[in-house]
């Protein structure tokens, strides 16, 4: 992810994503693709984290399961 390459710290990136999430809504398909791209990028950087969207999906899975 370009933000990591530019030296941004994890918390700063999370804060930015929080603002973007607050400002706009993506379609469910675009939301999934965005977070998949982020996860893939973080896997390359070996800096994984669980995003708020992933946490919500996990919680939904537990409620539905």
C-alpha cells in the first residue's frame, strides 16, 4: 500500500480510513473488494490488522451462524 511506502504509521492510516468511511459509503461489492485489496497489500508488508469492516463482518457471521 502506498501509504505504508510513504512512511505512514498504522494508526494514521486507520484514522484516514475512519474518516473516509464516515464521509462516503461504498456498495457492498466495492467495500469487499477494497478491504480485500488492503488485506492483500498488508500481507505483502506483513503489517496485518483487522479493520472495522472486517470486525463487523465477523460479528455478523457469529450472529447468523
